[in-house]
C-alpha cells in the first residue's frame, strides 16, 4: 500500500518505520531537523536494545509525495489546520484519511449512528469549519492510538511501550468496509496491534477516560502516570475523577467499560504534560473542554473534572500554550 504519515513526529515515525519494514511504500510529511536527518540517513526506531531502520520518502511539501492509498494523520489536534492546507496533493479518488489523535475528534458527529445520543456543539474543534469543508465523510477513518514514543535525536524515535503498540481504526459510521480490513491487516503485518472494533466512538471514549483524569493530574503535578497513581495524596481523588469520567462516557456510549484506579500505570509522562514542558500548543480543547461540554449537555454534575479543567486551562494559558 502507498501510505503517507502526515505529521511524522514521535508516534508517526514509529508507524512509518514499522510499515516500511513490512514492505509498504511509506512517505512522511515532516519538518525541521527531523526531516533533514531522515533525508540523509533514513528513519530509525529504538525498541529496547534494538534499533530498527527504514528508508522512507520524506518532505515538508506534500506535493512532492504524490497520491496515496491511505493518509494517516498523526498531527496533534492543535495542528490539524496544517492538514487542510496540505492534503490535496496526497489524494486520489479513494484515498482514506485516518485521524489518529487523542481526545474527542472534530468529526465526532459525522456519520454518528442513531443508537448514540447527539453530542454537544463541537464547532470549536474545527474553527471556521475548514476541516469539514476539506474532508468529506467518505474519506474519514477514525483512529485511536496506544503507543508511547519520543524523538530522542533528529531522525531517531524511541518507543517507550514495547508491549503495547496498537492503532484501533473504524469508519466514522461504524460500517464494515474492505479498506478497514485491508489497513488492519497491513498494521498487523507491521507488528502493530489493530483488533476488530465495532464502535469507533467506544474506543475513543475508552482511551479518553484516562486522558481526561489521570493525564490532567500529571499535567498539574509534573509527575508520571505511575507516580500520580501511586501517590497517597490522590488515593481518594482518583476514584472520584474516574467516577465522573465514567458517568459521562456511559451516558453517551453505555457499552464503554468502566475504568477504575486498579491496575498498573505506565511510568511515563502523558503527551499533555510533554507538550507543556516542551512549550508546544496543548490539546486542551479535545482532552478537557470537549468532555466538559459533553457533561453539560447531559446535565451531569462533574465538580472534580470541572476544577481540573479550569486548572489545566489556566496552566496552559499562562504559559502561552492555549489561547481560548
């Protein structure tokens, strides 16, 4: 398959190396020193003590890469306007676009099955409606990524979750399709888990349950997820946050499995905290503001999450990483 990773940072570089080594024609839209290093010496992925290398076509200009069978956008929600500006040269008549991102996606209401309650107004996730104008429903594939990575040097990504790397995918209207089956098979061949998903929004909420509680606590404390989970100061706080998060998710998707405090937490900093520390625009809208909007629309009382949202928003705004 011709597969373009649009916004190949840490997660995207991981996907690119795996897919290229599985025999696919992989290209990457990337920029800066990372791009220059990949052009000169290829792309590398470190997993434990092993280092995997791959040759991929890389450019900061999508027009140099040509039409693709699939575009996998690994851009943060804050960078999706860059996709609008650059996507056209990558498309032919049947190109699918996988949106592999955190939080509530801009397309959540598009193709929404009748069994799901209507969401709140999410127009703030797509300012000016530019994504809706550029990306028709027929191209949209939902994606939920479970993989922790970081760029340790230009051209080199480090995988921090060797036992858990998966990309869940599904049509925005949850219909079965040949392209989903084909892409799922390609991901599996590349060593990336991609099990069958009957409801892509259930997968979105399942991951969001952790992001909207534990990840925000990590941002506020500067600690890893494991450190927060094991901190006795939060013994009573985390269960209350989880209860509120579960109530929101199960109002909209009753089948979502409840997330509890039990079980190990990864010993790494979630992307929300990483972005804050690196001075990058933060995904406050999709991880904090959108879940709060769902709660208000359902008339649910979520005082703990409301406080967390206010603190996270202020922290990001005061550092100039969030403007709304």
